[in-house]
C-alpha cells in the first residue's frame, strides 16, 4: 500500500508563503508517497491549482454538517467538493478542545462529508492524563464508536483514520514507534469489527510531532499507513523528506 502523508497547515501561511512552498515542492515531488495538503480554507483554490501540477490533493481542515443554509461562517462540504476538494479532516483534537466539538457533531459532519463525496480523515487520540491513568483504549474505542456511529456510506476508500495522541501534538514528544503501533493495532481491531469486509483496509495515519528524522521508523510499523503532520509540513523541504523525496 502506498503510504499517505497529509499536511495539516492549521492557521499558518499567507498566500505568498503557499506559492513559495509549491515552487520548491512541485520541482522535487516524485509521488513515491501520496501527498495531501489541508490549508486554511481561504487558500483552498490556490492549493487545488498549485497541487494539481504535481498530483497533490487539497482538503479542508473542517466543514459544516450541513450542505447549505443560514450557517454564518461555516464551510459547505458540497460546495468545496465542486471546487475540486478531495478530503476533509474531522474531529481534530484542536476542534474538539478549543471549539468544543462533540462526538455527535463530528459524526454528523462525517456523514455529510461522505454524502458530499469528500474523503474523511477522522482524528482521535487520548490526553496525557488519560494515558497515564490507563484509559487510552477506552477513550479510543469511545471516540471511534461515537464519532463513526451510523456511517453507512463509509468505505475503505473514503475513510482514513488518524491517531493523534494529544500529548504529542506540537510538543516535540512523539509516541515511540512501538506505542504508536500498539494504538494502531487496537484501532484496526475495532475498525474490523465495525466495518466487516473493509475495516482492515482503512488507512491509519499517525500524527503528533512527526519529523523527517522519525518518519521512517514510524512508517515501518505494520499498522501505520502514513502520517498527519502539522509543524514539519510547513517547510517544503521537510515535507518533501516526509514524502520520501530528500
Ligand atoms: P504536529 O506535527 O505539529 O505535532 O501537529 C500534529 C497535528 O496536529 C496534525 O494534525
């Protein structure tokens, strides 16, 4: 299976910085690994157009659970799809923690995104306190069952799951490859039960301080199919290294 590396640019980069990124990235990207990029939605068109030149797919960092209507400030998944958007990240811990998104809202967003023909990267992960009190598996199982409840439209092709331990995001503390593998194997076992026939084929990404110097070890794990990357995806040369293009 080709590994998938996803850049989550969060609320970083102005338009000029986006163009500069692609000047470097597109010249060297070999497609050895699949590359997807989620910019701020105001730069979506720019990333769709620049990414197209190198077969890089663009996506949203969030979207509405409605497709149209009186929802000031929200982004319609179906209108994003019309522009050429490939995917949406849903359930990121920053959305859960800062914007108080519940599993119920996330489940509704996943469903609307699939109805809009967007691929979904569904994020989950435990806090440090939850890990230290031995709750990791319970938390992951609850997040999967609640956030992916009633997902009759999910397929191995339109669902990607990203395990992002919250204590590893932006902290420089990566889960060890063995720790990440253990969580991924657990998530895989739940997906197999939840989605008989295709659960084992859903791609599982690891996120949380993935860098050029730890990516190979992480990707070598049996159940790690790629990475969801914040900080190290912002510099074109680092993102190239993550994509296997040094
Ligand atoms: P960092 O790679 O900066 O730790 O961020 C991870 C993340 O939140 C990606 O969605």
